[in-house]
C-alpha cells in the first residue's frame, strides 16, 4: 500500500503548479510559462496516481508515457489522451532560453488550462476512494 503522505505531496505540488498558472492566466502575458506550469501540473497528477497504485515508472516528463502507465491499470484513463497530447509540448527540457517558445497566445494558454483541468479532475476522482 502506498504511503498516503507521499501521494498527498504529489497532489499538493500538482495543485501548486495548477493554481499558480490558473491564477495568473488573466493577468499576465507570459503564456509560455503558464503553459509550462499546466503541463507540470498534469505530469504530477498522473504521477500521484502512479505512486498511489504503486505502479512502476521511470523519471519521465512525457505525459503520453505516464498516461499509458495509468491506462494499463485503469483503462478509462484513455479519455485523457487528447489532454495529454495537447499539454505534452509545453514541457521545457532545458532551463536556458535557446529553444523556449515565445509565441503562445492567451487562447493557447486558456486551452492548456482546460486540458489541465480535465487531468486534475479525472485523477482526483480516481484517487478519491484511496484517500
């Protein structure tokens, strides 16, 4: 049985990324960073599920890879495929500005919010019986 404190830590960190991005969405023009935080939130929500169910995974940022791990345990995760596909490119591999996207719009960031919200709500529903 997974340690519920560790699962809670994953969810709390996911909620931080999600909350930060959602709360600043309307008041900023830094859409690439907002999209990055929505991707990070989705990643941590998926990892919370993986950890809660003691599934094996390697350190990865690819949402589609993490989704597949979740889907093997719970097939209904397949409904998050489009959300993960949309959010996946927002991960910033390097912390140097050489290849950072800078042309995201508010509309792109708002769609990232909607997609991250789907992952948030779905994973929390899946984890509700475990809490």
